[in-house]
């Protein structure tokens, strides 16, 4: 009987040998590791030198945007930026906090790096919604009740707030719970709910107690508003009442479900 052919012997050897072995993993040589480590150190050192040691990234320019009443020069002076220092070392959060502290007119401010030499200060100023007359000058009050600035000339179109706390009757009990600051915030709350047409005509907001706030409009007209509660309903009631009785001199929306007008 004839033995296996050469082809058959080759096939058997291939079957018995199994799949070819993969290459063994060889760990990187010590020399390669040292070279990579030195390269990383050089890159890190170079980066630190560029950021903190060179003149390529030092603070040279401070730009200011968003001001309306303040000037860019006032903002830059209050920011007290370390011109000439490495830009990377400037503490932008500390700059923002310093600006809000030194310039109460600033409501929000954002300090952003502008590589390689600048920092931009984006400012949002507070807007007065009421003014309080004091010693011949005017204190501006924003929509949060913050008294943020004193000016010699009243800004146009901003109603004056008159605080006339009542000293008798039930209003006295109200004052024990709500001091002048709370009255200011309540008056601001009322001013923020006025219909646009009424807001433009409002000259004075009077606050006697928490639930006794009234308005003086142009032409000698007055509005009894009450407290700052149900502001949306009161605004709607006042708008409807003024349309229904355009010649009236006094409007009462302290109870918005039962508004009333009188005089002509």
C-alpha cells in the first residue's frame, strides 16, 4: 500500500502546527523612556516659560464694553489691573469682585482673557426704576431695591419714590414687620408691574405701608394700588378701568376684582 503523498504530509504538518504565533510584546527600552520623559519636561517647561517668563503673553491692554453712565476709564481704574504681569496669573474672579465692590452701579461684570496681551471687561450697569430725593440729590434704586448711586440730576422718565410711613392706626403694626427697606422693595415691585402707558405717565410712587402704595400720574391723576401682591391682575384692571372711564381723576385697583374710579 502506497504511503501518503508529499501534499498530504504537508497538510498534516500544517494542521498539527496550529495557528502562527504572534509577535511577543517587547517593553520600550530604557533609553526610549528617558528620551520621552526629557521631551515632556522640555515641552512643559517651555509652556510655563511662555506663559509666565516671557514677554509674549503679558498684560498690555484692558478693554471695556457695555458702559452707559460709567466711563471705560472709571472701570479700568477701579479694576486696578496688573499691567505688565503675566496674563495667565491675573485672577479674573478677584477683578470682577473688586469692580462690583468699588462701583455699585455695576450689576454684572465678566473679565475674559484675550490672548496674548489683553483682558476684556464686559459690564452690565444697574438701571434705575425709582429715585429717592435726599438732600437736594437723587438716590437711584434698581429693580431689586438696591440703592446703588447718588446723582445731582434726576434721570429722565424715572418716577420719584416718596416714603411716607404712617404713624397711626393699623399701619403702625405693619411697620413693625416691614421697615423702610422693605417698603422700598415693595414700591419697586409695584413699579415693575405697571402697564407701559401708566409707567410712562407715573411721576411719583408713594409708600405709606406695605399695603398702602399709590401713584401720582401726569395731569393730577392718582391710583390706589395697595400692596405689591396680585400685580398682574391689578395692571389688567387698571388698563380696563382707564379705557372705560378716561375722564376719571382717581382709580382704585387695590382690590382688582372690584376696581373703582371717581372724579372727572
